[in-house]
C-alpha cells in the first residue's frame, strides 16, 4: 500500500519518490505551478532538458493544431522519441496498480506514467515529480526503448 497519509507526505522523499522539478523556473526560485507535467515527465524520462521537451511538443502541436499537452499530440512525440505505449491490465476484484507499486515493479528503465489528470516520470524505480503521486492508480505508461 502506498505511503501517502497526510498532506506533508506528498513532499517527502522516499525510496520510491524524489521531489524534483526539472522546469527552469523552479531552479531560479520562481517556483510556479505551471501545469507542465507533460513537459516535465517527458524531459525526465527522456533525459533531455525541459526546453528540449517543450520544443518537441510545440513543434508537433504546430503541425497538428493541438495543444502541447493534448494526448494525441504528446503520444506522437513520445512514440517518435522511442517510447512504447503500454496499458495496465485491470483484473476484476483486484486493486489497480499504484505509482508506488509501479516503481517497485520497474527497477530499471525510463518511463512516463499516466495517472488521473497527470503524467509523472519514473526512472530506475524512482518517481521524479514536484509532488508524490504514490497512491494514484496507473492507467497507461510509456516505456523508453533505447
């Protein structure tokens, strides 16, 4: 079972979570909540800068006339970069896999994990995000094939 019990737990590092924000605005102290989880997750999992991830998403968005964080846009960019989309199977009568469960199961590799209304990065069994989504159910994930 995931370890988030109180609000403060969302911001504490654990064996499976590291609070990190790759957005450059975070580094210079502005720390805006930019709604940029797609860019952050892509940058972390792909091991590229936030700006490189943003530019790739914007480039495709300009071609398709979709917003950069729109699913049909980011899935094309992820696929072109080498990510493979995988659905999480639901077994009747069993609880869905959480992000913490996912981290424990995927100790090696680079992943973008989709939970309700959010994307997060998991690299070698550790979730990197600005808050800990450990209790959130995983619906889809994207595995980087190098």
